[in-house]
C-alpha cells in the first residue's frame, strides 16, 4: 500500500486557506479529509496506510466527538464508527471545515 494524498497537494497543506490538521478541528465541527500522510518516514507511511484502510480517505467526513481530560487522545466519528487517535496521529490528516448542507455522494457525515 502507499500513502494516501490528495490530488492537489498545495491545497491540502495545513495552514493553506481554510485547511488545518485533524487534531486542530474543534469538537463537534464537521470536517472533510483533504489528505492523509503529509509527513515522510516509514512509521508515518504505515500509519497513513492504516488510516486509509479504516476509511480516512480524501473526501470523507470526520467529526471530533470528545477529547480526553488532558486533551490527548481524541475520539472521531468516521463513516459509521468511532476512531480514537492521539494528536500525533491525527496531525497526519489534513482537513477543511465542512459547511453544513454540503455532502459528497457515498460518504457518510
């Protein structure tokens, strides 16, 4: 397997207009995945591959549900299940804040 990236790398960089990493998304806010695995390294690539296998793919809706009392880890709703990630793992996922009422066919919100 290979690392999952978006088709437009410049738009998927955290800090670009309207983009942030998953660990920065506020609890309750709906986000849309732009890219997974922006960092280089064997561990980051394997984690990005695993996240992709779990459904964290470009275009997928994702929502932070809750954070641990000290802020790490956090639980995210992806498709129809809850996924717990540490901030270091969530920082590999670049998202944009989703506007209510906009959906992508085939992806659950």
